[in-house]
């Protein structure tokens, strides 16, 4: 009898364990199901538009069968790309401003580029009146696509474009507090209205043409003396308040780790501290600092400033490069810390660095789309700036900013910007390339230092031959901004 009872108890225990397992599996399946339903709802409400609008999604091209591609406008209402439809219904993309917006707006052929690529989904979506859309659909007539209003300012773009007349290089202008891009110009340029011939010329087997390359976001240049900002920051990071005691006697040229370094025109700067080292862009002093800081620390700092990293930018760009590390030869340090050697950066990335300094250490993600409107001008979507995060502390940003004012007030940019009616902080740069002594001219900086309005990043290729200095171009950009602000 006892044996039967024990068997029954064992059977009940086994059943309970089995039931418990079934219940647990049921709960797990139910939880997975609810998660999947929840994610589908979230995706449809939050992420679906972004995925569909992604420039890599080619399905949007199918909308062209039913939609006439919308226009692209500047923030002040100038049409820079539009679709013309003739009496027979044939469509042709037209660029009223020709070359002036060629790289930033791009072209609608051969895979597309620029805003034509990035905003493809919006341009091929129609938010016209629903009754109008229904009526056109019944008549098998195409609806008018939405218009994209960019962040670009026509006057700033025009000034930047004219400033690069006859030279090669790139210019970007951005609001550091928002990330809003006001101008982007690259030279040499091209006429998007003649894209068939441009493409044929640029892609010919023996072609050396680079006009399709957007130098503002894809051009890689030695940063020259603009890099000294990061060298100075690493010195401050390692020495703390002791940076105030830094002192060096510049004699115009010197040797560091068997590498000869000279200042521009062999100028003797005399006794300099850290601030005057930046103000006068003293190469020998910066090379001396290079002997006192950690190569590994500098690499960590640079990567914290997005070297060797993806950038928070939705368009096409090149990654900047920084190779110095703890395994590098000591002979690589003097050239690297003054912005030469193997270090390369894009004007876009340099703009991000100076904008973060201007914005108290916080980098705002650069963006080019302000809003989307239907063809009648009714807004259907608004874009705003977003923060990437802090690249440096507010205290260090303020400290560097004060030093960069010295560049303007008593340094290498004095002749171009000191007499301006607005305050400026910035850094000039001269970067050698090739073996013939050719140099590129850099300027990165921002205006209205206490509450910055705009930041600029400018590079002029072969500046000595061209006779154009980046700091002089910066003056034109700042003047245009404040002239238009008053108007």
C-alpha cells in the first residue's frame, strides 16, 4: 500500500514539475510575442520613416513613377534644384544656381550625390492635399513631390563661393550652438546642369579630374598649425595648472630627436608661454612640448576628438587619420605635434573640433535639412539640431578659447581680423605638402566669442601660388554674416 502511495506521490510531483515547465515556456513565448508586437508598433510609429528615408534605400526611386521630384531650397527661399516638366510630360532636373551649390546640393544622376541623395525619399513623397492626390491618381497624373528646405544661407554660400574664385580648396560655415550648416563650397566645382558631360570627363580612363570630389567633407589634408590646439590640450591634460609655468626660448629653429624644426620664415619668437606659443604658432615651442607629452596620451586625446572614427554626419565623408602611438619612432613626434607627418583631416572634421570649443566643449551634429514642405509651402516635417556629446570640458574649452583670441589680437591672424567690429577666436595653419615647398592655408575659428554665432573651417590649396590666405577668407565670411544680420 505504501508503495502505491509513494508511486502516486511521485507521479503527482512529476506532473507538477511538467506543468510548471509548460507554464514557464508559455510565459516566455507570450513575453517574446508581446515584445515583437511592441517593437513592430514602435518601429511603425518611430523608426519606419527614418529607415525608408535612408539614402541607401533605393526603393524610394520607385516613387518617381507617380511623383514629380520636389525642389530643394535655401533657408531664405532660393530654389537651387527643381524639376522642369515640358508639354509632353518629359522631366528634366534643373539647377538655377549652376556651380555655386554643386557639391552640397549634388546631382540627380549616376547614383546621385549631396542633398539630392540624402533627401531622395522626401523629394519623391507627396503631401499635397489628399483630394488632389486622389484626383491625380484617378487621372493617372503624377503628384507634385515635397520640397526640402535646407539650412544653407544663400548669401553665406555666395560669399564662400566667390572667395574661392580661381583657387582650389573648401569652406564650411556652421552654427556651433545648433549644428546648422550655413555654407559648404568645394573647388574645383562642376555644373550639375551638364552632369552627363561632367561625368564622362571625370570618369574617363585617363582622367585626373577631381571636380566631383567634395573637398569639404572628403578632402584629406595635413591640419598644419590648426592641430596645435590638440597638442596644447594634451599638455594641459598632463600638467594641469602647471601649464601656466611653461616657458620656451624660440630662436627660430632647433632640433628635436634629430629632426630639424623651424618657425615660419625662421622668425625668432623669443620667450613664449603656452598662450603665446599658439598665438604666434611657434613651431619650435610646440615641438618642444612634443618631447614632454605622452604619444599614447596624444593619440587617446585625438581619438576622443574623433580621429580614426566615424563622424556624426549623415552625408558622405572621409575619416581623418592619426597614426602616432607608443610604438612610433621618437623622430615622428616633432612633425606630428605641429600638424604635419601622417596626420590628415577633412575641413568638416576641423569644423567640428572648433565648433565644440566654441560651444563649451559640446559638439552639435552638423545637419543640412531644415524642414520638408509640400509643394504649396505647408510644412510637414521639421528638423532640429542634436548633441553628439562633449569632446572636452567647459573649463578647458573656455581656456583654449581665450588662447585662440590671442591668435586674433596679437598673433598670426591679427592683420586680417583684429579690427573687426565683432570678436573672433581661431587658429591659422600652414601645411606643407609635396617636396616643392607648396603649402595649404588653413583657418578655423568662430565669431562673437562670448556667445558664438558662427564657426568656419577654410582650407586654400597651394596658397602661396594662389595668393589667398584662409584668414582673409574668414574675414569675408564673418563680415557677410553680420551685414546680413543687420539688414
